[in-house]
C-alpha cells in the first residue's frame, strides 16, 4: 500500500510519541472530510465525553470510561472516575519498572488498558472531584503535560547512573514529588455521597469484579489460541493478550456489543483517521490477516491510541460502522464521537479489552486452558 507524504509524516509522529495526545494528532490528521449520515443499529450507555487535552493519557480516559460503562451496565449508576489518580499511581509504577530494569525500558506518557486495571486492583480509585481538577495545578483548565512530563522524564532518567552500583538513594521521594506537583496527591480517604471511603474501599463499592477483564489480539508472529505479550513500548507492564484470527476477533466484538458489553479499543490512528469524526479505509484496501501483520512488522501502523467502542451503525450505503467514544472533548462533526468502519477496525486493532463474560463459552474455556492463572 502506498501512502502520501502526509500519511508518512503522520506515522512518524505517531511512532515517536505517546499514545496519544490531541495536540499530536492535530498535526497529523486530515484537515477536513465529508459529513456522513448514520443510522444507529446498537447503542449502549456511556458516561460524558472527557478531554485529555495536552496529555498522552488516552489510555486512562478510555479505560476509565470503559469501567464507567461497565458500572452503568451492572448497576445503572453513573460515576466520574479520576484519571489523574490513575496517572499518579501508574507513572510511579512506570518509574519503578524503569529503575528495576536498570534503565532499559521506556518512560512515556503512553499506556494501556492493563495499566488502569492494575492500578485499580492494587491501589483502588477515587471520584474525579477527590483530586485537583486536571490542569488546575499548572494554571490550565484541562490536563497539560508539556512541562510536567519532560521534567518527570529527566528526573527518572537521572536515577540510573551509568556504572553505578545502585540507584540514587531516596529516588522514590523525588519522583513522587514531581508527579504530585503537577497532577496532585492521591487521597488516602475522601467523602462520597455521605460516606467516607479509601480508594480501595471505593473500588470495591463499584460493583465490578476486576478479575473479569481480558485482552484479545490477532497477529501471526505468535501462534493462535495462545497468550503472548504484545511487543509495544507502551505496554511496559508485560501483561499478555490472547491471540485469535482477525475474523474471530471481529465476531467477538460484534457479539459483545449485541450482548450489551462495551469494549475498550487499542489501535492505530496514524493513517485514515480524521479529525472530524470518521475513520475508514480506501476502497482499494482489504483488511486481511496478512496485511495486518505486514503493517505491524514494517511499522506502518503502531499502537498509538485507546478509545471506547459502544455501538454499531450503518452509513447511507448500509455499510457497517462502530460508534466510538474519544477523549478529545466534544470535537468534530459528531461532538466527540467517531464512526469507524468495520474494515478500519479489522485492520487497525492492536487489542480489544473487555469483560470475559462477553466471550463465547468455547473461547472462554480455551483461554482458561491456555493460561493456568487466567482465573
């Protein structure tokens, strides 16, 4: 497939930056595209659209949005969970991983659904208003990491000195101080609707079983029907995904939505993904298993964004699309919603993150058999 120089530039930007800030994508996407009209086929409840602004935290916004939809599905109650709580804990975990790896890992704004899940399992979560509003500590109205993250990067990279016998003493305190200066301190207790919670007890009160969530992927450089760790810089926690053919992956997505489950989507938006609310492939491109693998192997596409799939629709010609909640505020023709064609999703998905109870029973059983610690 030949791409124009504009798309080549977009790919270079996407592969050298975190997954993925609004500002980065503004420089790499199409300036405009035609308005399309869609007919909704299936639409599941979602919470309000948020704006990650100048931060590479789509992974936090999208995954918490996914969990908010899961709570809606199970309890009917709407929550606004705190992205900066996740950022605070996750960036400290990432720094710890960096030090334990003697500097042979990446410090970046990017992350994955696994990060959010692990933070909630380990530390809990709090509502949005239990911490300073994003951007408020830096004089902005929304999250802005332009000063924060370079400072954090410098601080963490200075901990591992070449030839040293040990990392710098008390390095955790200095890293935590940088994080808290820009995103705030995580509360040990807080009040919510007349009750006092810790982050851990609040997470337990949400009505979710955080052992229920799994990741699916589809690549041929590892065997199908087995778990493997996707080789991406932003998946530093090294959590495995279950590998299945892309046709099966798409069938799982459809079945989950039909059964009332939203799905978090990690994938590539460096190509035919517009700023105005559409993502679709040119007619000449067919999303085969082979093409997926070729584009992954030669870096034509990467893991650079996370969003929430919450419905299905058709366009004027009856072609299938997915309704996707983004985290760039109410931007574009559809006010923060993207319509992504089925072919686009099939080609550009890196992983799907979803509730295991949305899976067909035979797949669920195969996943349990393939990994002894699946439960």
